[in-house]
C-alpha cells in the first residue's frame, strides 16, 4: 500500500488502525498493521510539526490553531 502511494497510486479511504508507539523527546517509533502489512515507521516532532517516515514516504502533520 505504501509503495503504491510512492509510485503515484490513489490514496486509500481513511482508516482507523490500532498500534503502539514508544519514545520520548520528539523521537518516536510506531508499530501497526495496515491491510495485512506490518509497518514500523519513525516519527519526529519538531515544534508544531510531526514528520512520519514510512519507507521512502514522509507524511508531515502541521498543528493548526
């Protein structure tokens, strides 16, 4: 699924997934299963921005006020 997005595929519908996370001080490790694939991305929080890296795909979340 992630590879399809990297190659310009159509994004999937919004999904709720369960998983775990660990870490501190702005550096985190996530673990969850998405469509049968175990994913273990890393996440970095800098100020109001969180960047999640999955394979070669970076997903950036900016906090809105």
